[in-house]
């Protein structure tokens, strides 16, 4: 383990542009369960509540489940060491960009700036009538479904439901990151969700080195990962941070992060 962390740190310190690609696993130590696997959200709730067409036809039922999962249940989650080390890496020009599949806003709360959300953000709510945006605390969820103060339209969390398209800005930023990066650090994702799961494969095809942190092997581990560090994201990233931040940079002038 220590040897892998040292190798990962060496790669990151030499990299001119590094991208972090994160999934639900990075937020598990913040108390937010993943969708799949033991204790996953889909073991308790039916994924159809997040299908766009079902939401439109059943806004009361769908909003009741969404409110329980995304607002009552993980509304108070705070960033953990993994989010914080990534934010510190960005500050020290060791990380260029984060592409996240998560919708929990924890990268931004940790202080990261260059965050591209593949699946939107649960802290924003959008009116399907007039497209006005609300911040989550400004909308009462006491009675569901919530409606727009301006036009009375149905409000929807601004994350990507099954059956909806991926935000164009996230797609463009991901393609660019795949071609621009020397190193991808993949944290806490199964690599099962299309089309986000293709981004690391594109990066590898473009010549990128892949570091992966996960408690379990993923779709990437046996195929494109160069350094697999098995364990909890917060614990591993804390160790990686100690290694990275105590080592002087030797190629600062080349860095474009
Ligand atoms: P997933 O739920 O399919 O898989 C979670 C992955 O995290 C697994 O590979 C698991 O082994 C790993 N993992 C679990 N605990 C970990 C830990 N402590 N440290 C490191 N790794 C750990 O998640 P996914 O691959 O990201 O895809 C599911 C989709 O679900 C995402 O696109 C995302 O939109 C959504 N989602 C988001 C959140 C969130 O915002 N926090 C939570 C659940 C699901």
C-alpha cells in the first residue's frame, strides 16, 4: 500500500495536468450511501422514482422519495478527507479539474473550484415551466411537489434523471480533460453508468496514466488502471495528501494545472 501511494504521488507530482474522476464512493465516508452494492440506495428504493417520465406522471410520489433520500437523509453531509485533499491539490496546482458523477455538492463545499458535474447538482432546483433556478433551502419541501413562486410550474431537482441528457458543459469539459491530462485519478466509482464511464477509457486511449482508489475492484481495475489502491477514499487520500504535500515540486514551471 505505502509503495503504491508513493508511486501515485510520484506520478501526480510529475503530471502537467491531472483530472480527478469521482463517483458515489468518495462520499460514503460523509454518510451518503452509494446507489449499488451493500447498503446501496437501490436496495431500499425503486430507481423508477428517478426516471424523468415517471417523475412527470407521478410528481407527488416521486418527490416524496427524492425528499427522503436527497434532502432529509443526505442534506447535512459534510466533505470528508478525500474531498478536502482534492481541494488542497487544486490550490497547490496539483489538480486541474474534477469531473464528478456525484450530485451532492461536496467537492464545492470542500473548496474545489474547477468542478464539472456530469449529473447535475441536488442543491439546485429548477422550474420546468420558466427555467428559474432556486437554491435548495429557499424552497419549502413541507408539501410536495414544490411549485415555482413565479409561474406555478413543477419544480425538479437539477440533477440528471434517467432519460435526461448530460449537461453539454460537463461533456465538453470531460472530453477536453481526457485529451489534456497526463494522469486521471479515479475515486469511488463502479464505472457502470453510461456515458460517464467512458471518460477514463478515452483518457487512457489518449495516453493518460490511471490511478484508481476504491474499496472494491471496478470496471477499470483490470482493464485500464495502472495503480490500484484498494481502500476507503478518505483514508487513502489522506495518506496521499501527506506524501504529496511534503514533497517539494521539481517541475513547477511545466505545470499547466
Ligand atoms: P455506485 O453507487 O455505482 O458505486 C459506488 C462505488 O464506490 C463502488 O465501486 C464501491 O466499491 C465504491 N466505494 C464504496 N465505498 C467506498 C469508499 N469508502 N471509498 C472508495 N470507494 C468506495 O456509484 P457510481 O459509480 O458513482 O455511479 C452511480 C451514480 O449514482 C452516479 O452517477 C451518481 O450520479 C449517483 N450517486 C451519487 C451520489 C452522491 O452524489 N454522493 C450517491 C449515490 C449515487
